[in-house]
């Protein structure tokens, strides 16, 4: 049942994407700036996806470690916050690079 739902959703997404792709008049494909906009959008999307997954796993593991050993809370909490800050800084760095791509 789950595979069928995923298949139907994938098919529906592909139909929506292809309709939008064929609706264009072709002028955007010749503009090099259009590719920079597409690249910037993909970069921001992948950075947000990767950053969100990374932060979720880091927080989950840290909280699981604290739940198993509450005495080690101080030793786990500080590196977790530092790691989350590093992950977030990479996402912000990608955001800045994407905006720089849009300016060219």
C-alpha cells in the first residue's frame, strides 16, 4: 500500500513538473542568468534539507544520550550546541553564496 501511494505521488509530481516545463516560451532557456537562478534555488533547497536532517539527527542523538545518562548532560549539551551552530553556519553560507550567484 505504501509503495502504491509513493508511486501515485511521484507520478503526480512528474506530471505537474512537465506541464510547467512545456508551458514556457523558451526565452528563459537562452538567458544564462536563468541557470544561476535555478542553481541558487537548488543550492538553498539542498542546504536547508541537509542542514535540517543534520540538526535533527544531532539533537536526537544528544537527547538520547542525555536520557540514558543524565549525569553526562553537561558534557553532551555543549558540543551539541557547538555542532548545531556549525551546521547552521553552513546553511547560512550556502544562502549567501546563492544570493551572490543571483547577482551575477
